[in-house]
C-alpha cells in the first residue's frame, strides 16, 4: 500500500520573505520533509495555481487587495492554515506605516526627493490597490496555528512541522522562540 503524502502550500504576502529563507535553511532536512509531504504552490515548486491542500503556511501581513485575495484562497483550499512569522501574526515591520496616513506614506515614498523629475505616485491598474493599514492575517481569516519569530529559525520550523506531521501538540522550546 502506498501512503499518500500530505499536500503543503506556502506563500509570502507583505513582508521580507525571511520566513521562506528560514524554510530553505532546513538544508538537507528538506529532503526528509519531501519524504513526508508534497509541495503544492510554493516558491520551492514555482507552481502558480493552488490546489486542494492539507496544510497552508503563510508569511507576511495583509497590505493590499491582492494579499486579501491570496489569503482567502489559501483559507478556502487548505484544511490547516499556519501564520508564520511576525508579519503574519502581528503585521510586523510593514505595519509600522499604520501610524501614518496612507497618503502621507505614498507622498514621502514617491514625491519628496532631491532631484526627482516629474515625481508622482504610481497609478497603474497592474499595481494592487493598497489598504489603508497593514493587518495581521488572523484579522481576515481563521488561523489554526501561529509559528512565531522574525523570522522563525530553521530549527523552530523543523520542530513545529515535525510535531504537526506526527500529530503531536505543538510545544516549541523557549530557546527557539526569538526575534532576530
């Protein structure tokens, strides 16, 4: 009898992609993980379409309408959804803009600079519309597990994933919960 593998999908919303870098830092343990799971949509596979998955892992906060769409799709297609990292859990560094009006942030970023010629705020329909504030993902969808860190270390990810796959309660050692 062939044992079916769990399908896992990952994505990055508004953040620095550091959580995925930590996932890659699993190094040779990625081969062990690949024995237990099949990766669906993920930067590891470069698949663009999301299938039906057992586990979805999301890093990054919600900063634009495309982030909302992606998150809703993951929630609809993943049995278990995990918020990984400070941006997904609390908005992280991107949420620092929440202390200012969006208009002021855009003007500071695009129109106030020395030597800028014809400076303007981008207004292209291809650019996702920004939300007024950056939100943690649990404000938009139900999250089943939270994996803290900024980013969580490879060891923390490994501990978390192996406990989850084994059906054990998640119990991260205090030494693995940190923010670099």
